[in-house]
C-alpha cells in the first residue's frame, strides 16, 4: 500500500506544477489592432498570418514569398502578421 503512494506522489506533484505553469501570464504581442489604420471605403484589405511554429516541424517552406496577381508582395516569415490594401477587383 505504501509503495503505491510513493509512485503517485511524484506524479501528483508534476501534474500540479503543470497546472501552475499553465496559469502563468503569456507574453503580450508588440502590435495591436488599434495601431492598424482604418480601411478606406474604396479599398480591400488582405491579411497574411503565419504561425510561429510549423506543425510537425515542417521547415521545407522556410520563408515563402506571397504573390498577388503573379507579382511578389512580401516574404512570410514565421510568426509574422501583415496586411496589404488593394483596389477592389485587382
């Protein structure tokens, strides 16, 4: 009976630590939506969002180039968010 408590105690402590660490404050991003200018009524906005870590460790597409109408717009590095305003229909 005592042997069971010796193996369960460290597991309980580890689970408790995981819960406490999960409650820690996450770092805040440096940009906010408040800093994005309002969209003009005659424009269309396209957002490009790329997550910081590729799922499954896929590094084959390191910094892909984003194209619009066969013209390069910008590279999409990991963890970046950007937008571009276009005339509608282009």
